[in-house]
């Protein structure tokens, strides 16, 4: 059985226009229906970090050189409009068997810091993962990820850090299967969703009209006609633009998570769900999250390939972030077990090898969160100057939270701590193996009300 297979119908075409448009003026377009099957027991890893931005920018510049520079004098469009104009594809990727999908989001700009705040977050999809792009005509379902289980965790890359510190060379990039699995260990599980989990990412485009209003209606791509310069003439009183009616000015993004996906999400629906969803919060998690979130507060990337060494490079001023007008978050979980626990050690416990924990745990039959962010302009004070400048940023605009059947309980626990004698008796390899493959807890618990408070 191959590790992966691809099946597609792929068409590359050029539109035939009139004498004002030579064959090489119109952009080349592609039409495809791609189906990919991945058969592997090891995880598929995707890593993103701020340090990758220069490489991503350089790659996008190289991709733009595959097509002829725009001859038509119309204003350049953003890459999102270029994709809508030239690429018309439907993509399905299916991970067969027990192959996981890992998306790692680095926590710092330094690529060499992989522990602490640098670990960031890891999103893990398990059990029959299916990724679909543009499979549905609804723009709110632009990207769909279906899986049987989803985990949001803080990854543990301490093993990789120890191997790197021991003097491993770049030629040692081909790792064994055992070390590959070892890199998937979690230091802290933040969220675990199970039972028909679906991730949705939507993109809707909006354009400005001449009368000052906006519209979600666009001209189809086949009505865009680029011409030679001598034929580019606009009607009296108007500016020539071959992309008029097709060019977008505002982008609306939506992110939704549903578990289970086949449930009717309404306040009146009180039917019990067979899914099991948990969220585990701690003070250290919030510190880690705010450190990761602060990375997006500044400039994410710097200009590349500028100066006398790279003459003739056409620079695009169209930035996705500047055109992003709104972001909508939708989190739908039924049921949800939410815990917030503080680990502490009281003064009277210092003589004993005991660690205490206190917190709250809440059970909800249904959790529905709808939150909106929108770009707003505001004045800022320049540092070192007495002048104000106007800038824009995404700010929280509106939120709605619906809860059904909340059951809140207090938690108090005492845990046996690790003594110095335990550390001396255990060797380093044994400690690592215990951290990565914990023994299954075979303890018996009586749950009289069948509410699954113990997990």
C-alpha cells in the first residue's frame, strides 16, 4: 500500500479573447478536482512560526514568477483575488487508519527556542481525519476538517532540545519511528473534543460601490478581460479598471468548531449528546497563552528582497491583514466539562511530600459561544512625540454566550509528590519514558449519576 496517492482531473486553459487581448495577456487558469489519500500510522506535521515568514514571502514571490507580469495597467489585486481568478479547484485529503495530523504554532519568534513559551500550541486531529477545500459552494465552508477527535495541547519538545544540545548535526534530520512518535507527547492538554468534530474556516469577500455602499455580489471570473495598453480606455468620467466588479476591498473570516457536528444547535434543543468534550484550565496555561498571543501584537514580517541587489522586482502593497474587516468565532460543544484548578502547597504540608490542588469543575449540557471582532480606527500617541496618529486594529465588537444546565462543583485533592529519593532511583531514560507513555489508571470509580465528572 503506498504511503499516499493522488487522483485528479486537471485542466490548464487560456481564454480566447478579441484582438485587444493577445493570447499571453489573459491569465492562465486551471480547473481541477483533487483527491489525496494518506496511509500512514505516523503523524503528519505542519509547523508555523513567525520565523518562517521571510521564507513564505520568498516562496510567494517565486510562485508569482511562474506567470507573465501583468501587462494591463489596472491596479494590482491581492493574492486572494488572484486565486479566485486563476485557480478553480476542489481538494479532498483523507488520512486513512490511525494517522494523526499535527499543526504546531510556535510561541516565540526565535526558531531555536522550543521549550517554555517557545513551545506554543499544538492542534491534533485524530481518527479518520478528512480535509476539504472548496468542496461546498457556501463561502462559510471554505475549509472543512472532520475528525473523530481533536486535541489542543502545549507540546513537549524537551526530548528534541536535549538531542539538539548533545551536538546532533543537520544531517541527522532523518529520525527513527520511535523518536518521531516521542515528539508527539503533550506537556499540557488544554482541550479534548471527541465524537464527530468539525472545524470550519470561512472567507467572504465584499467590495465597495461607487455610491459609498458595499456589496457581496461579484462579477464572475470569466467576465474579467485584461487588455493591451493601447486598448485600455475607460468610459468618460471613470477610471479604467479591468477588475471592476471583481476586485474585493474587505475580507470577512469565520472560524467555527462543532462537537458533535450533527446536532441541532439551538437553545431549545435539550437532547443529550453522546460526545465527550473537556477543557482543562490552569494559571500557567493563561500565562502561556498570553505570551503566545502577544506575538501577534506587533509586526509579523519584515520586507525582503529590497534594495539595489534585487532590481526590477515588482512589489505588492496588498496585504491580507489590512483588508481583513471582521473575524467571527463560533464554538459549539455539547456537553462540556470545564475545569479550572490551582496547584499549591500549604505551609503545613511542607514537611510532607504532598501537593494540594483546589479548583472548580463545571458540567454543561450545551455550550454555544458566538464572538465577533471587527477592524476599528483609533488615535494613538507617538512615543517621544506630542502628536497623534490614526491606526486600525481588530477589536472585540460583540459576543453572545448560551449555556444549558450548568452544574458547578468545587474540587479539592492531595497528590503524592516526587521525593529526591525517587529522582535518584530513576534513571533519565526511565523518566522520559514515564513522561511519554504513562501507565493506564485501572482504578475503579463509582459514578452514581452517570455525569462523567471523573476523567
